[in-house]
C-alpha cells in the first residue's frame, strides 16, 4: 500500500512548479543523495491581480502565468526531467488531517485491505463534510495526496502495522484534493512542453510542514503561518503531527489593495508606496498617510488572525512558537504584527509568541547555481521532494 511503503530513486533531474495565490514559480533541481537539492534553474511569474478577487477570473490568469513559466523553463534547454512535481497552495486545493478510529471486542489482523477500506471511507466523509465549501459542484475532485502520518495499535505507535494482531486501530492520515478542471489545465499546459513524465501533485501545506519539522526536530509544538498573496494559512502542529489548519482570505495583496483604495492610486503605485514606506524612503507627508493606512490594515489582518487562533484551538493550548513563510520584503511587517498581538498569546498560549522567519534558514539546506532566483516556496518544495520523495 502506497502510504506505508514505496520505492525511492536517487540523483534525478527534477522539475517542480509552485502554484501560489500571487505567483507561479518553476525550478529545475538535481536531487542529491545528501538530501540537499541543487537548484540549477528557477523563474517566477506573478499572477495579475485586481481590486477584487473573482475565482472564475483568477484561474485563467493563473493558467496564463503558468504557461509563461513552463515556456521559459523549456527554452532553457536543460533536458527532460526524470520527474515532474506540482505543488499547490491552499487556494487551489483542500487539505486536512483526519483521524480514523476502528476497534472490535475480539482481536483481529490489521490487513492492507482493512486499511484501504478505512481510508476510502474517510476520504468519502472528508468530501461530504468539506468539499462543498471550496469547489464548484459541477467540477469533480481528485485526491492528489494521501499520507499516513501515524498508526497506533492498541494505543502504541508502530511503523509496521500490517499483519499485526490488535483490538484497536488509530490512523492519522493527511488528505489533499483539488478540482479536476484545475488539475487538467495544469497537466495540459505542462504536457505541451514536457510530455515524457507524469505530473505528481502535492500540497504546500504538507511540504512546508514536513520541512519545518525536519529542520527543527526539538520543536514538537508550533504554528506554521503561510502568508500568500490572497490567503493566510495557519497550521497547528502538536507532537510533530499536523493536527489542525485554518485559513482566512487576507494575504499580502490585501495590503496593496488597501493602500490603493485609501490613496486613490493604482495597484502598481500602491505596491511601490509600500516598498518606500517599509524602507523609510517615503517623503514625509506620504509617510504619514501610509502610516495611518498600514496601521488600519495591520489591525484588520490581526483581528482575522486572532479569530482564526480562537477557532483553531478547540479548547487546547496554542503553541507559542510561530514559523512564518512569506516573501522577505514583508516578513518584518507581519512578524511585528503577530508579536504585538495581545489576546491570543496571553489567553491561549503559555508564553509570548516567538516568531521565526523560516525562509532565512532555507539557504543553508539547498545549493544554487550562480544568479539563481532564491524563492522561498520553490526552495521548500525542492527540499521536501529531495529528502522525502526522491532519496532514501
């Protein structure tokens, strides 16, 4: 069964795409036996965004940006990839950790068939409970990711559960699904240029969680906050298991739209004003206007962050250590915003928040060809694929 076992290859040329909510990235990397990927080519293309988010218009814009990226990589003439991976942000897929409990009064053998039956039943429950909230009813869904995180027999964790006798099984699994229309569009575009290898779809939720957990092995409990272009995702990890997640629709583009609205300028101008402001280069009168707007936007984002933590906690404590994944230019803004938050870190946690900008640590566990774009999301994806999907 795939989630309990599987073969892994070594020293392959890997092509990875990251489909985010504000940009599309693509990279060629060499999967090395050391587990450290060597990124030999990378490129990024923003997804155009407007004053409002309309998902029906957003998908075609994302697909256009993807085609630009795929064509650039193809024209680099670096060869045919051995494997192709496509990592989806929460904008494009739905992920959740599910716990399966099964027990009998008399001992039974935990077989592969029983495990598969339990998992398929849980996938069906997952679809019925959650998918209607995220995908168009006319768009069928595809399960893209299914990973066994933990299996316990009679209350004890085991890495080799199949064939063992037990009275009680507890399985913690991670499931990701995405709309078939989105996946087919991606496959068609990549297939026009690279048709020799099937595409394996992954979620950024699992790849980022796994890399953080692997880098900070002594930190069993933490929050992972992924601030994308349109969405902020919060993942809660307890005892090294991804337990809960929650999202709210305010990402970095929310700041640009807010500044554009307050100042009556274009989105492009607003982006430039934010850059000048955070670097301390805005002229005095503009700096005052921007300070007022940014403080208002900070408060609005923080309110949603607080509400999400309350909904995430379910009467259990929130970890005080927070790892942030975001583009470097706004890392300080969001880091300081979270640190100044008052309610959650005193009511829901045991201590004040410790905020760590995770992306700064990535350059130590990946190597790059000269002049490569060092984009955090692509680096995380490459590390995850190299360490956990390619090499032993």
